[in-house]
C-alpha cells in the first residue's frame, strides 16, 4: 500500500502536465486536441518571410528619408518658421555691433586717456554681448617698437574695410594705466570692445590687414567692405609707421630703483659686515706697522 504523501505528489505532477483547450477539454502533456484550434493559433503567428519583408521595407524607408526629398535642414542653414527667418545659435557672432552710425568711415583716431574713457562708455541698458551696441577696435602701440611700426599701416587700412566699427589707437608707453587694466603685456596688441567692455584680444603673431580682418569678422560677423589692400597713405598715419628712438624714462627709473634696493639689502647682509671688518682690520694693522717703522 502506497503512502498517502506519495499519492498527493503524483496528483500535483498530473495537474502541472495538464493543459486546457478553448472548449475546456483537458489534454495531457500539453497537446492540442483539435486541428482547428491549432490552425487558428498558427494564423496569428507571423512567418519568417513576413518578418524579412517588413525589415527590408523599413530599411528602404530609412534610405529614402536620408537621401530623398525629405532631407533634414543642416545645422548651418537658415530655417523659415512661422514667417520669421531664424538662424541656428551656433552661427551667431560673439558680439552684436551697431551698424549705420553717423561717424562712418572715419580714419583711425589717436586717443589719450581722457578721449579713450569717452569712447568706452557703457550703456546700462545693454546687458549682454548679443545686444546691439557700439564696437571699438583699439590698438596699443609704442613708437620705438618695430612690430608696432610694421602693424601700423595695416591697422590704418582696417578702418576702410570696417567703417561701422570705431578704430582707435593709444600709446601704451604714455598711458600706462590701461595696460594694467586690460592686461596688456606687450605691444602691439589689438582689442575689441563692445559697449565699453573688452570682448576679445588679438593673439596672432602676424600683424597684417588680412589677419586683423579675420579677427573682426570672427567676433562680430561683419564682413569687410571691398578689397583688402594697404595704400601708401596708410604708411603716413594716423598710427605712425616710422620707428622713433625714444628715451624710456620709466625703464631708467626702474633700474635705479632696483640698484638702490639691491645696495640697501646688501648692506644688511653678513657678507657686507665681513667686508667692512676686513677693511677695518687691514687699515688698523697698516697704521700700527707704520708707527713701528717710525
């Protein structure tokens, strides 16, 4: 006689191996009893051929979208949305300069500290660089610098190529306060100001009209007007292109200050004391020897 627990276990296994068809008829081992039911189930399952056709159709649609008439707009293109012409934000210039001013096409102006402060006036209503405001291209130069002399005629010609941008030049050796204020460590240096604030600094080592023009166009988006060329009149001014030897009094005062400080700190050192004591001892011995001879 089988134990009761074994009978219960067999009953559970039989239940697990039993499935039910749609009419409620139990079929052992999961077999479908009716051929009609089997055909109905197979009709709902997609075949491998149907799947291949669908995948190929989907790939063809992707190629049509990528190479056909429905091509997406490139990043650099203009888009027409709601009747307004909009440009992608990546193509916008760094600063927005005012164009069509009254003082258009004037030559480069040599400015002093007072005039420069008047040019670099800040409008409180302009809060960012994308707001339209006056732009100033400022050249820091020195009369005795050979590189400033070579860059002068090219900067003089720049005012014709960009008449909407104010061109100015300041002698960095006569007006030292602006060197520290704007981080000028060498001349020549050109800076672009927007609404009285520094926006960009020319960092190239080739001081030519073409490089100056690329710098302006890069940050303002304004293209040069006409052909870029340097005339003989540009060598005459306003920014001088003739090298002048000037006495740098500030450099002389700096050397004097360094020498005075060096002498002072050397007089407080032990080496100076040793030298003084050695001289005193030698002098004392020389006097004593002289008295002994007499």
